[in-house]
C-alpha cells in the first residue's frame, strides 16, 4: 500500500504516512483484494546495479501528487496585491464613499480576509478619532467660552 499524498510505501494498517504525515484512509479487506488483483502502473524494471533506495527514488520522481482543489475559503485568504491596496487607498479619499466601503468590507461575508481586517482596523481608528475630536472640541469650546464670557457678570 502506498501513500496517496507522497507515494511512500505504507506498512499494513498504518493510520499516518511515515514520509509526509498525511492521514491514510482505512482500507477494507474486499477493497484490498481488488486492488492487489488490479495491474499496477508499469514502471521500468530495476537494473541489476540499482539499490532499493534508488528504485524508491525513481518511483517518487515519477509519482505526481494530487493537487488540492481550490475552495471558497482559499480565495478569501489570498494576500492582496499592491494594485489592490492602491485602489483601496484611492477609494478611501472619496468623502462619503469611504465610510460606506469600510462597513461593506469590514462586515461583508464575501470579502477578502486582509481587506476585512484593514476595514475593521480603519473603522476602529475612525471611532477613536471621533471620540477624541468631540472631547477636544468640548474642551476648546469651554475654554473659549470662559475667556469670552469671563468679563461679563
């Protein structure tokens, strides 16, 4: 029995591959009988001067591991390209559109994870700055009110 991931020979009843650590599928006895009776892929016969290690290496070189299938989560987790960041920053320059886009990117379900994290961080910073400016405006208004109204009793 061989590993479906890397092609290493597996011992009977192995749950994990010793070469790559991939989990192996349990093989039922009826299935093994049909697999053993099926002809294997033809490989060149080892010459007299080859060792078992060389034979195994030649088998691993000809074995093509299956490529993982893309799923929806992979598309969301790919890093953003430089052009995408530049586009995001240019859209953030448009006054009302920037807040709308930050909410769409921050809480949308089909948004790239990097863009989602950027939007959430920008919204948090906007909230902190809004609180700061309201507090600073209150302090400045109170200070100016005391200076202007201080002379009148």
